[in-house]
């Protein structure tokens, strides 16, 4: 067996004990403790990473990935000093105003008049709401 080392780039936040899994004395790991603002940014990136894993998961994997997602949300709330009640109140307000997802409505496209507020909203986010070319 070859003892040649191969460098893998991680560049990501890992769980506290995940680095313990790499305690093979032959492994050289470069890591550091993040500052407050870096930590918040990396938690947000991790949220996107875990969300992508939720999309790809099914069955028991889905449970595991949702647990990871919740762990990231909880960590982000903790570091930002957000209380569960505050986030829950914001969730409830959105639910009351806009509803939930029980009806399973999926919008493929919308023809929106240029003089509407919806048009202005979509135009502010062209990467999210691209205009279909005719």
C-alpha cells in the first residue's frame, strides 16, 4: 500500500467531533477556529450545503439530512443570539399572512403587467425570476 499523501481541499465548517475521525497520525490537517463573523458566514454556507443534501436524500437519509439542517439552523440562531420564540413568531406571522405549503402550489411562470408591484419585485431579483424570452 502506498504511503503517498493526497491533499483534499475541504474549505468548509465541520462538526466539532468530525475532525476526530481524522486522527490517524499519518493525516496532516490544516484547520483553524473561525472568528464570529466568519463563523456566521460559514454556517450560512453550510445551510446551503445541507439543503442540497436534503434535496438529494430519500428515505432514512432524508431524516439524517433534515437533522443536519436543523443543527445548522440551531447553531446559527445561537451565534446570532436569536430566541426560538422570536423565530417561531416570525414563522407564524408569515404563515398567517402568506399561508404554508399544504396546498402544494407550484408556479411554472406568471405573465405580470409591467405596472404592478409583482413586476418590480421580480425585476429586483433577475437571477431568481428570469424573464422568458419570446
